[in-house]
């Protein structure tokens, strides 16, 4: 029998040198530490605050700490890089100056003492009141180790009680006699969690039952049932959120206006919108409120199904967040969205489901529940209360009901309107998009109720006469004003997936019959499946023919769908999609300004004009759809609530997973709601205790048995085990700015042997020409650009090949890291995941004076490599070029079209560029000529080799949409 290899436990004793900035990783050796620092903590390039930077930092793996200058210097630009300005200069990228911030003059969040007395300006925060438990203990836990074990078992591993017991039994077997494991049993663990004081907002319940007129005979079951509503005090939850030290640098304490140098407004986080400012104006009418902080309660609710197979187990969670935290914090799952309750879901026998009395009771139950849940906020909406906030200052807080996040069916219930009508305006349901209609309001509805009958209100105004929205019982609250935009259900899943994609299929069936449409749809699926890979792009190996769509599916299909239908549908239909995608990508931006709002209006106008093709082709008789109509309100809603990204229901869909679906899977399935509530309560306590321990310094560094940090705010070093260890850590931190990946094994180091191995005989000469470009100032180069090899330096050194590089750039509208920085892998590998080669494309800086794609070039990376010449390391890329077709984007798709540059023998034209001239990755999709069908054997690995023309896909992500227009 083959002997088992011996393994030795290697304790992770090396903390990351960036731990004081939030990194909690530990490593067992310096090799792992260096790889982590290189890949994760590379310092981002400088950028203007609040503005996406034009160029990225792209790096492979130089083997020296001295890099060649960036080709942004005219003296070192690549042959087709940035040195193409008419006067031979290389202008710096144009950066927009940061906006001027204007805070509300009266509700400005002034710090005060614990009694509410305002403090002089620049008074430092008061120290956190300390107790013996804060300084000597970890709450109910005996040690930090016991806390970390509890957190691992309950939150991260989500281990069942029986498995916890088994683990403790095995653990005890490894300990000396008389020494116990961290927990005696799962009951011990649960009891310890329940004893945590932090984050303990208790759950409450009330019951609602029908008390209206009773019909003769047998009563329906829904009339005799009691419906339990579980909730937590929203006031206490908001106080927990505003005092969470984890949000100290991520909360706006006062409404603000962002003013650009041009005088135009910029809209980003919720507090930069007009609603917060206007609400502060109303509150400031009371002089006692001056200096207070506006605390906005943002609610969201949405039904979710946890198990279709076992009987449609539905839950109706209600979530609560606040308007102070910035959008990126709210979207990043950092406990800024709290579970506040579970609404009741009344059900009845099938033959009563459409009964008018049952429908009325269901709506009244909904509004009665919300009114009761939010009632604790009422008093603090007209007077202030003092709270120690996240940044350590005490402030006066005054509460307001803010936006309510819901999909259209729930918006109808909230607004007490009829299905098919707009919940914000009085546009007629059969002609929603013609003209401008007055906005709805509580006062407007009451006036109509006084003037017209129930039937007229229903038929002519879409108003349900005998219902009153819950917001009517709260100060300064009007549900018609508070309904937020919903990117997921109105734009992504609604207009795109449910409407436009479905209509294309209906058109193909009407035009070609079912059999012919099936053939064309199969070709569309093949085009989608053959799209080249790209970081973050969801693959559709079988096209779009799947039964159940998620929001992520719709977002992914949106990126590649437009080129797939081009040539199969009329050009006007393609233009309708293009206009809609333009609208979609504009409203989903992290930061918008008044110019963006004008672009949104223009895109929406084009969409309304071009979508008439669906009427003229017989796909639709009319287009009067509430979700499409809601797009007309986005300009006003952005001005009110700022970027819709911060109020999207997709955040609640993600919260369903952690608050409902995963906890449900941990229950016994019998009376699961109570178990779900208990699990959430323990998770909230664990999260609150972790924040508290971190704020008091009890989580600094690794666990006690490992080295501790030197507690010096000005020094991020760790205690080294030896002088050599200290030097290695400093080298690792320095290398973070230079190295991102490691070299590929198996490639020869000699440049001539490498040229033979990669089948590019001209590689040595290309390196020589590249060195000439790098070392020769532009004014000394030949005017014609023809460089003789005799003029170029000779190079016979070694070359190191890399399979990929990392681009770092500012892209807050896309999934990104802290402060909006995004890292993107660019691949150039001979074999990708056991298949064919992957050679990604990139944008290369050409002329920074030009806007959009006109200032860029597109290239395909054939090889990443680096070499040293005269003591300087040059990180490079061997690329083949593409040239734009025409001077404008394609008229129908709105995307630029490029074609490969080929030499007289039809081989790609090769060049070497400095890595710093690469902006970021580019995504190309092949152009299929009209009437042609894609062969079955074409896949993602072949797409970039077989097409003659390519669309430059600006819809691959939001940053690409911002630079490739």
C-alpha cells in the first residue's frame, strides 16, 4: 500500500501588514503573505474624487522594484499608444473637479453632549463609556477564541446542533483529562449567543382578525382565522444602525447638495437628493429642531418562496434601512439593511380568492400591519431624541418615513390604486405615456373621494375608495411621493425580460411561423453561447432558453443580447433595444448629474419612438404598461432620491437569502417562522458584538496565541519574529504596487527560443522597436514613423511570460471594492480551463484629448511578458490591433464596429506596448451578416478568430459604457 504523505500543521502566525485597514487574513508562510499582498493590496492609481478615472493601473509580474516610466510620458510611448496628438504632445487625461458640497443650513447634524446641548465646533468625540466587560472580556464569551469559534460554527459554517455536539465530543478527545472543549454542547453555544447584549432588539407580535359584517351561512375560513404579525421596534433598529461604529465614515449627518464647477447638480447618495433637503425644510419650521440630524426610515417588503416542492412555503419579510448610509455601504451587505418584521399572508379556499370582501381584507391587513409596526416612530417624527452616533458624537435625531422599496404589484397595494394604473400620477390606464398627468397625493385623493362615487373613482381615476394608505397617519408622509424607483422589476426584469425579449420572440413567430422562428431563435442562442469570455460575464452555453429567470440572468443577457438579434429583426427593433439599453445603463450609474438626466430623457424619447415597431408589426395593439410607464418618472425620482442604485429591490432579493432562505434551511420545517426569527436574532447579536469588540480594540490582530499588533495608530507594522521577517514583510508591502500575478512555467527565458515557442518569429525585432520607442524622445523620431532595426537597441536578455494581468480602475457603478475601486483580470493563456486558448482584448490609450472611444484603440493581447534592459524592468504586452470601421458608432446598435488589422499575408499585425498604456479589458462580439447563421461548432474560444468585424461591447459593464461611447 502506498504510504500516506506526512503533513504538519502550520499555524497561521503572519497577519497581513494591512490589517489595521481592515484585512483579517493570516498566513503560515511568507510566500502566501506575499501573494496575498501582491494580489489584494496593490495601491490604486490616483484619481479625481467622485469621477471615474480614465486610465487603469495594469500590472503583470516584474522581477525588479524599478519599473520603466509609463508611456504617458511622450518619451516612452508605444508605437500606437498615447503619442498620437497632432502637436506631438501627450495631454493629461481631463479630470472633472470634485463637486462643492453644500449642507443644509438648519438641519445640519451638529454634535451635542448626551443631554442634547450643542458643542463648540471641532470638539472631539466623547470617549466610549467603558465597562469592565468592555476592557477585560468578550461579552458572554470567555475569550476571543471562544467568540471566534462560536461565530464560525453558527454564522459561517451554519452547523446543526447535532453536528456541533459531535464536534465537541471529538474535540474533547484531543484534550488532556479534565480540560473541556470551548462549548459543552450546542445548547451551551446557543445560550451564550442568547446572552449577548449588543444588537438585542426584541421581537414582538400582534394578531389581526376580521371584524366586518358576517355573511349568512358558513363563514369562510379567512374570516375566523387570526393572523400573527411579528416585528421589531423600528426606532430601536434605526438607533442601532446610526450608532454602529462600522458606519462611522459612511453616514451623511445632514442633507447636502453636490454642485459641480459648471453650477449643475450631481446626485449620488440618498442625502444628496432633493427629498432629504425638502424634508429638512419642513422639519426646520420648528426652531427646536435646528441642528438636528435627519434620520430617514427606508422600508422594503417583498414576498419570497423558500420551498416550492413542499407546498409553497411563503414568507413576507419587511426590511428597514436608513437614508444616512451611502449607497455603496447599503449595497455591500454590511448590516445596513435589517429585518424588521414578517407580515401575515392571508389565504383562503380557491373559490373565495377573487371575493371582493377577501381582497379588501387582505389590503386592510397590510396597511394596518404597517401602521402598527411603524407607530413607535411617530413621536420622534415631531421631536428629537439624543443618540451617540457611529462617529462617537452625540446628536439630536429626528425621524421621518422615507422611500418605500417595492415591486409594482405591491406598489398598487401601498398606493391603494387599481391594477394597471400608475401609482404616482393620474395618467389614464389605457394611455399611460401620452402627455403629462398630475401627480397623485393624499390631498388629491381625498378631494376626489368627496366629489365622486366609488365606481367613478375606480373606473376613471384608478382609486380604491374604501382604503387609506398607512402613511396618511404619519407626519410629512405621502406614499405617492415615497414610492422609490425599482431598477430590478421595472427596468431589468420588467421592460427588458418580460416585455422586449418576449416581444422579439412573438415577432419572429408572427413573421416566420413557429417552425421558422424556432430556427432563428436557435441561431440567436448560438450567438449568445459563442460570445467570448469576460470577467464577471455569466455564460449561457445553451443560449437564453431556460425556464426560470433571475435578476442576474436578465442583467447578464442584457450585456450580449443586442448583437445576437441584429440581422434577425428589423433595424428599428434593434434601435428600440439600443435606446432602452442606453436608458438602462444611464439610470443604473452610481453618480448622475443634470447632463446625465438630459441624456436619460433623450434615450427615453428615442425608445418611445422606436418601440412603435412592435405595434406596426402586429406584436402589440397598444403599449400602455405600468412598468414601462414608470420610466417617465425616473428623472424626477433621481432628483428626489439621487442614484436609483441605492434603492433597488435587488438588495432585498439578496437579503432574502441571508434573512429567510438560509435560516429556513436550518429549521425543522415545522412552525418554521419562530425558528427563522430566533436564528436572525442570534445572527444580529453576533454581528453587533463583533462590531463592538472591534471598536474597543479586542479584535485587533489574530487570536491571543498568535503575535499581537503594536497598538500605534501611526505605524502599521507587526511585531517581527526576527530582523529577516521584518524585512520580508516590508518587501511584500512594497511589492504590492508592482506585482499582481506569477509567471507561467514551461516557457523558455531566451527571447529567440520564446519566439519559436509562441510561433512569432519577429518577437525579438518587435522588442527592439519597442525599446527604441521607450528610450527615444518623440521629437527625435523619424517623421514618417519608419524605424530601421539598425537604429534600435539590441536585446538578448531573458523574458518572463505571464498568463494574465490585473487592471485597477474606478468603477463605482459596477461591483467593486472599497471606495469604488474595481480589479479586472485580463487573460492571455494558451489553454483556458482545459479548453482552447483565451486571448482577451483591451482598450489602449491613444489620445486623451478625445472623448469616449475616439480616444481609445482596441487590441488583442497575444502575450504578457516582462524583461529587464539596462537595469529597468519593462512590463509589456504583445498585441494585435483592431481599427474602427467608420467615424461613428453603428447607427442601429449604437456600438462601435472594429476590424482586425492584417498584413498583406492576412496575418494579424503585431506590436508591443507598455502595460501602462492599457486602460482596461475590452469585450468584442462578432458581427454576423444579415441573413447568415452561425455554425454549430463556433464557441467562445473561436469567436475572436473567425469574424471579420466585431462590435465593441459597451454594455459589458457600466465602466465600459462610460468610456466606449
